C-alpha cells in the first residue's frame, strides 16, 4: 500500500492527465478537427467527454490537496508502487496527448488506400441487375429508387452526403448507366505495383472512426493523361462505362474535364440512413451545392 | 515498500521536461521531419480508435462506480435467476438493456461480479453484450442490405456461442478466476470519509477505473493502429486461399483490427466478393468477443490461465459455429 503522501502525488498527476485529455478534445472540437478521426454521429458523444473528464480531474485534485490522510487509501484500486511502473503508466497516457498536439491533423490519402485495398465495386458481382431499376429483393429497393431518380438527370452529380449510396446504385445498375454523364469529386488515387498506372477518384467511407475507413474509388479511363500528383483533390466530369478490371466488371469514367479543387471541409464520406430523402433535399437546392 | 517522494522524480522529470519543450517548440518548426505517410496514417488510426473508445470507457467506468457507491450487493443477486438456463438467457439479453461497447464492458462486469453476479453469467454478458443489441443489429442489416440473412446469422451465432461457453464454464470452472486485487472487498467502506461526499467519491472511483482500463486500451490501440498502418491487406489475402484458410484469415483479421462492433459489418461487407460468407460470419462474431484491445482487458480482469482458457473456448466455438452455419446456409 502506498503512503498518503505518494497517493496525493499520484492523484495530482492523474488530475493533470485527465485535464490534458479534456483540453485535447476541446481543442479538436474547436479546430473542427474531430471529423478527421471519427464519424459525426460519434463526434457528438466525444464532444461531451471533456465534462466528465474535467469533473474527475477536479475531484482528484480536491482529494489530493484537501483530503484527510486517513481517507486516502489505495486498497481497492492499487496505485503503481515503484517509480519505474509509475513512469511507464503515466508515460503511456502522455503519449496520445503528445502525438495529438505535435503532429498536424491530416486526412487519410492514397497511401492508406493502397494499403487497405481500394474497392472499385460496391456490391458482389453476382448481385447484378435484372430489369431496369427493379429490386430483386427488398434490400435493393433503396438503391433501385435512387438509381431511377439519378437516371433522369442530364448530368449525375455525386453528392458527398450520399456518395456511397450513389456509387452503390450506379454500380448495381451499371449496364443501364452506360454512357451517362457524371460529375464527382474526390482525391486522386494512383495505383501502385500490380495495378500500376490506374487512376481513380476516391473517397474514404467512415462508419465509426478512421480505423474502419474503407476506400471507395471510381476508376478513370487508363487512356487519360493525368499529370497531377496523387492525393490532389479533383473534380471529374465525364461519361460512365462498364470496363473489365482484373477480371471484374467495374464502373469507369472517361473524363472530359479533370479540375483540381480545394480539399473539402469534410474529406471523408459517411453512410446515410435514407439516401433517397437526402437526395431529394439536396437536388431541391441549387445545383452548385453538390460540387463543393 | 518504497516511499514515493516527489524528489525522487526529479532525475526523470528533467529529461521529460526537456523532451516536451523540444516537442512543442522545435518540432512544429520542422514539419518535414514528421512528414511521412506511415506516421500520418498511424496517428490518424490511433487517435481515431482512442477517441472512439473514450466515451464508452468513461460510460462503463461511471456506471461501475455508480453501482459501487449506490447499489447494495443484494440487489444484483436478487435479480439474477438461480438456475443456470434462465441465468444464461438473462446474461444474453442483458446486452439489450446496456448497449455498451466492448471497451465499457469490462469495468461494468467487474463491478457486477464483485456485487455477486456469477462467473458464467458475467462471461455470457461479456461475450453477447457487444453483438446482441439493437444498435449492432441495425448496423449489420444496413451493411448487408443485399444479404440480410447474414445479419440474422450473426445474431444467432453470437447467441449460440455465448450460451455454449456459458454452459461449459458453469460446468467446468469452480474456483474464482478473478485477479486477487479485485476480490478484496473491504468490509469497512471508507467512502464516507471522502472529501466532498458521494458525488466526488463516484468521480474518484471513475477515474481509478479509467486509469485501470485506460492502460490496456492505449496499448491495444497502439498495437492495432501499428498493424493497420504498416500491414498490407493484399499481402495477407494470399493466406486465405486454402479451403478453411479463409476462416482462419478472417478471424485473425478480426483479432488484429479491433474494430468497434457497430462498424465491423461494413468492413466485412467489402470482403463479400473475395471470401465465403461463413468466414465473414466468423469475422463479425469473433471480433467483438475477442480482439487485441479486448483480450488485454480480459487479462486484467481474469487470471492468465482462465483468460487463456476463455480465449481458446471463444476461438473454437466461433470456428466450429461458423463452418457449421455455412454448411447449413
């Protein structure tokens, strides 16, 4: 068992670390940088965390400074006894804080996409389309409905809010979309190694946090000459085609314009529970809204 | 017993302070030193997993301290059925009441066990809680909207695996496998003498729990994000070529990726066209029950021998279950 004086030191150190975590989260939230790490639905909960953390730090501080010595006891939760163990423990907690404050926040890019393996299709190939925009099971109804609405557009704009659903709908009915005009923005992915020379306009789909980020990409026609470096944010407008890529039928764009754009405020895309409603809402707004 | 004195810290504090000053003042002026794609994806993954787990760990620690301070021991044992079959069913369904992610589970279960929850019910709760809850069911259904039966199979298999392991533990383990330090419930509660009353006492216990669990969480996050940012998924897919290899591969992947149970279905869905459905099932059932982060936390709760026994049971049950399920589906 530790003596009361060392318990006080431990409590103070812990209070400082807890405050550090609270400040780091507040800093991320203030800089609007939380979306680099977690999806918006989770970010809500993380923004609340500084409150309990600060309260915990305050009560530890009160115990350390004003607590009666007889009341300070670590018999239930043992505090580390040796200096080495304490340093290791608090060093471990200090590490994420240092990493967080020292390195700049940056979105995942081409290199991470290559390591995770970029997905050029949304669904399994055998799930292919039958008749025009009809769903073969009730779970395709959302995609079928979205595909029907997209098809009526002269130029299909892929809105970031419903990127993965739009991509899914086009992929499911790719034969019907052959030759349609499309406009999509994302970062430029350059294939390395086995798929060398391939380009794709890509986005990371994030469900919970960056650990589950899945890169999705729409292949660009290999004939097009693109001199931009990888990870440049681009907007591509062109015609949709079905192409064979490594033995699979994938959607491909033959670009007419490739324009570099600024990185959007939210670089990742998130899944949308009701993509049709979201689409109706966005397309009701001015057309430029999706280009951002 | 060594006496901990702040002066002993001085020789360590000076280099630490030097490093911190170096880190804060000098490094931002030389960003090119740190401009490395591996380091960036490491940081993004590490902070991402840590932030994702933080609300759940805090919630678990808070619930556990509230239980400790406010709920008398008899309540818990009165609620839990005495006979094993209803008790195991109770454990499986507890996840619907407490939809806590696996990271918040351990502190909560620890407190429940201290308050008299039998071991086998606790294990069933640890295993089924992160899968058998409405949030995970909804997420799985969304991810597999083209193959909804995979979501039903996931729930069914998780239930079967948790119940089977609960029975095995009920039948085979008699001695308490808890680590010693937690068993020592002192009869004399010293919480009344905590300065600031019960509210402060809850918060002090919450932070004790937070530091206790946090170290395993951070080590788990470090390992996971290290693997995520340095490992090439493509190079691993070659291992999955053998008939049962794909099952082992997907289970290994679930273990090392340590994804949250609400999001792993979306990652599994991207493997839909490369791997058999049964192996995806194994991925989605094993991951929430056993992964890097979680196994370190289980090792902190249970004695090493029992923890290893539990890991083996989980692995064997999920493997057999998912192979059988794929034959039947």
